[in-house]
């Protein structure tokens, strides 16, 4: 049995065929190993290649090159497919079916034993707080309600792994909180979760690991805590100590005067500068407070994307 839930090796996809083939791959040599028991958030701007990746995981499209294995078997393996709960990016629902009827069809397709179907449907409807709409037609549902039904069908087969493309889209803040609770409960019950999202604040509170994709390339991935860990420091300087602020300011990346007359300066990671700062702290005592500065996911995300754009531009200019 594989130690990874999802494992890809140089996975690439270029859409089109022969003359109609796109110039650039939509997914470019993705190598990703996701261990068991984590909630993985897959991030990237529009068109980054997230849905393409998920379609490759689900064997809905074929790779141009590279490999993907899910739960130790190649994507598309019929046994493995039964262990996956999947929410596509734009699920299509028949307008005329009632929620319960739709889930019953899904239960049959998933080959859930007939004796268990009713109970499972009731369970998932309760989980997504849609029990009272079981007998209502899907055609009358709002986008958020349909999203809940989509998530319910993904959980019907008690999956080992949930693969969700933008599950938070269309949900109101209350619905997003409920879905976050569902995902955390699923993780506690031993389900592995892989989902794509644009909602960085939610990803930050839910995920153990993240990956950032941009223009088909994976820019970084790993434990969220270590990616956002200490990056330099923040220094508070007491009011009346303008001379210290002025001395440190040329090395800072950001500085601003506080309402109380003091200063707050931000510094990048730099060992030499840290020594200087520590010496100053020894001399000035309580007039200086040094704190590690951590990034939030939003700042980290934009910095990562901007750095990639700069690098690509420099390469294009041959610098
Ligand atoms: N069927 C297709 N034929 C041709 N090009 C496609 C096809 N599907 C996607 N693409 C292209 O592949 C790239 C990646 O698209 P993809 O849908 O995977 O991005 P995404 O990260 O899911 O974006 P979003 O956040 O908007 O959902 C885009 O440039 C898109 O135009
Ligand atoms: Mg998408």
C-alpha cells in the first residue's frame, strides 16, 4: 500500500491535438506527493491549471505525459474510483429531480447496497443541513444549496479521499463555516481531503498542507505552518527614541510611525542584521521590542505569484 494518497510525477497536460495543440501546457511537470491524513489546499489564480489537475486525478482527461496515482493505483482504477468522493467545478443537476431522488441515483451509480441507501442519503443530507429540502426540486435551488447537494453526493460512498474543486464557491459565510466544519470532521474520521479554492482565509484555517499553482507550474508546496513560518522580524521602538528608528530605517522593508509617537519597523531575514539588532536591544533595553513576523496566507500567496511573474519576465528578456 502506498504511503501517499496522491502521487504525481512530471504530470503534464497540453490541450488540443496536432495543429490545434495549445502552445503552452496547462499543467507543466507537476510532481506532488500528498501523505495520508492531511487536508490539502490547492491554490492558484484563474487559469492556473487546478481543474485540469483535478480532472487528471479523476481520469476525466488523459495526461500528455507523466503519471498520477491515487491511493497507490493509477488514476482511473475502478476500485480506487469507488473510494473517492468527487465534487466537480461546475456540477450539472437535472432541474426536475428532487434532492432525494438525485442522491438515490448517485447511490445506485456508486453501487451502495440497496439496504443502506436510504440511511446514507439521510446522513449526508443532515451533514449539509439540507434535510428539510429532500423533497424539493433541484431546479428551485440557489447556487449555494446546489453546492451543498454536490458536497452531499461526494460524501455518499464514505470515501477514503475527497477531491473537491472549489467547494466553498457559492456558499454564504455561514455555509462556508459549515463546510469547513464538515471537512474538519471528515479529516478526524480519517478521510483525506484535497480541494482547490480561491478563498485564502478559509484555506488558512483548514489546511495542513498547501500547493500554489501558477500558469501550470507548481511554485511551492508543503506544510502550511512551515511555509508561513518566521520571515524576518518586526521591531517596535518607543516614543522619543527617534534616533534609534532613524539608524535602523535604511535596513527595514517597511516602517511607520505609531499613534503613540513610537515606530514600527519590519525587517527581512538577515543574520548579520539580527546581530546588530540584538546588540542594540542589549544597549537600549525596554525601548526596543523585537518580535518574529509571520506572514498570513494572503501575503504569502501574492508574494509567491509576484515573484514568479518577475522571474518569468526576466527570463523572457534574457536577463
Ligand atoms: N478543454 C480545454 N481546452 C483547451 N484549453 C483548456 C481546456 N480546459 C482548460 N483549458 C485551459 O487550461 C488552462 C487551465 O485551466 P483550468 O480550468 O485548469 O484552470 P483553473 O486553475 O481551474 O482556473 P479557475 O480558477 O478559473 O477555475 C487555462 O488556460 C484554460 O484556458
Ligand atoms: Mg477551476
